[in-house]
């Protein structure tokens, strides 16, 4: 990671192509194994905070606010590197997943279903139940 940035938007953020909602897709990949763990969205502020903090901050479209990954679960993502694709419209975050759970279902990865013989098969076990992670929800 680079040194923390000040609160003004750095010039390098202007090189990112955001969609009409001011968002860019972000893929989180395990730094050690290379496994894709999750997909989320980021806006300018999320990217700037991610770089400044060294931990992943995303933009939640359902909540319409910034979301520091692990703010409820404790399963934060330490960012080792951020890459921008050739078109400038997708980010790849190389991260260390604290607690080895990236998915809200309690699995290591959000990509835990594989297409087999025309059906989606669950191929990854739950490491910790969502109830244990988040507590009871109404």
C-alpha cells in the first residue's frame, strides 16, 4: 500500500472510470492463495478511505452508505495492493481476509456455488454461522 492520502481527492482517482452512479466494481482476491473472495462496489470516498486506512471500505448500494468491510463481523480486509484494469473501470484488491470469512453466509468466499449438471451445488462449507457472526436479526 502507498502512504496515507490527505482528505482531498488524489489525481490518480480521476483515472478511474466510474459508472453513472459514481461507482466502480471492485473484486477482492486473497493475497496468498489468489482465490476470488467477493465482489462489491466502491465510490471515490471508499477508494480514498481504503488507501488511507489500509483496509477495504466499500459502498453499499442497499444501505446507500460507505461500508468498512468487517465493521459488524470483525472480518476486515487488509489491503496489500490495488490494481486498475486496462479500461480503467474495474478494481482488483489483493487482500488478507482477517478471520478467513469474506461472505455474510459465514463462508470463506461469496463464490461458494458451482454449476454442475445444470444445478448450482454448494461446494464450500460454512465456517461460522451468520447468527454467530452478526447475532440474531429480526
